[in-house]
């Protein structure tokens, strides 16, 4: 009986969020929110069938946002982060730029079935991570980010996290808020 229980626990842990994302969350302070299929459906305020189709294969998703301003998080740190996902048997399937940000998408397959998806969006100020247990259509990843970004609840958390300052807004001293060069 103990052997069967150990196998069940091990298989559950093997398909959870990545250790790399956990380590990132432990190392840097930021917004970290978990979504399950039901909570993702609540983001679909317009009852868009395309969005429901997009999330149908997501079991669990972790959304992280790290404000890099004031942090020593550069290109080498980002490269180490990507290497961490690769060490967990994730394969890079897409890299590119969208809306002034770098996008990197990694997949982990087992027996031809996608078990995990990691989508990273990196710019000079923020790092966004979607660590998904399950899969989404890769061409629809921007829709998922746009929906999350458009959610009033998540937008409030992000604004609270960044001090309610719009990027480029100036402090009384004349410095730009949320500018990593300050």
C-alpha cells in the first residue's frame, strides 16, 4: 500500500509546476497567482468561445510578474532561467518579439503528449511567466496574456505591486517611476 501511495505522490509531483519557476518565485519578490480551469473561465467576462477553447487543456497555471527595476536581473540571469527550464526536459519551441517584449515558449512532452508549457515574456522592466500544467495552442498565447492583462482583479494586483505608477510617470524628484535606470 505504501508503495502505491508513493507512486501516486511521485506522479503528481512530476507533473506540477516547474522547479525553475519555484526557485524564481523564492528568489525574487513579485506577483504570483495560481489559476485552475474554473478560475480561468471567470476571466472570460465576455463568454468568448475562443477563450474557452484556449483554456480547455489547462489543468493549472501559475502567473508570475517580477518588477525588475532595482534588481540586478540582466541577460545572464535570463539565460540561466531558460537553462533551468531546459534542465527540466522542456524544449524551446518558439522565441520572438511581440509588442516590444521578448517571448520564449517551452514545452515538456511525455510519450508524445504535452504535459507542461512555460511562456516567458521579458522586457527591460518586467518578467512575466506563465507556468502551465497542460497545454495551449501556441498561436493563441498572446490572447491568454491579453485576457489576463485585461482582468480588472489582476490589473489591480499589478498596479498595487508597481505602486500604482504608470511606466514613465515621474516622481516629485523628476525621475521616472518604474524605470530601471533610476
